[in-house]
């Protein structure tokens, strides 16, 4: 069983992250974990998911897609793009990124 402790709200990417962890664990020891779960500390909410072959195949496909994108960026077949979103606040380029600043300003103004 793999449990990922989270602060804040639930996001779809949390489930995808857990599936990746299950894939890594399966490759590491040769046996998949039986269960994955996110535990949201602020809400004391447990969100379990059984690990199936489809779960691992989806994680492998997502990983393969990500590696393909990275290779395209590194070897010039793909142009980088900026897609503003919630992760902007942690981006090391945030201070020089107009798109990221504009996106964050939408939320900062409403506080």
C-alpha cells in the first residue's frame, strides 16, 4: 500500500502521481502495491484506489508521453510553451514569466 499525505484540496493530478509511484514500486520490487491512497490531512479524508494492470498501463503511457515530450524539447523537435496554472507559484522562472504572473494575479486580486 502506498499512501500520499496531502495538504490542501484534492486535484486529479494527485491520482496520476500515485499511479506513477505504483509503477515505480512495481519496477523496483517486481510486485505492484495492492492499494494506493491519498490522505488529505486538512479534511481527514482518505481516497483509495485499487491497483490493476490498467492502472499500471495508464501510468506507463503517461510516463512514455512525458519522456517523448522531454526528448522533443531537448533535441529541437518541439518548441517549449508556457501554460499558466496552479503550479506557477512553485516555478523557478516565475519572477520572469509574464504569463505566470498574470495568472497568479487573477487569484491574488480576489483575496
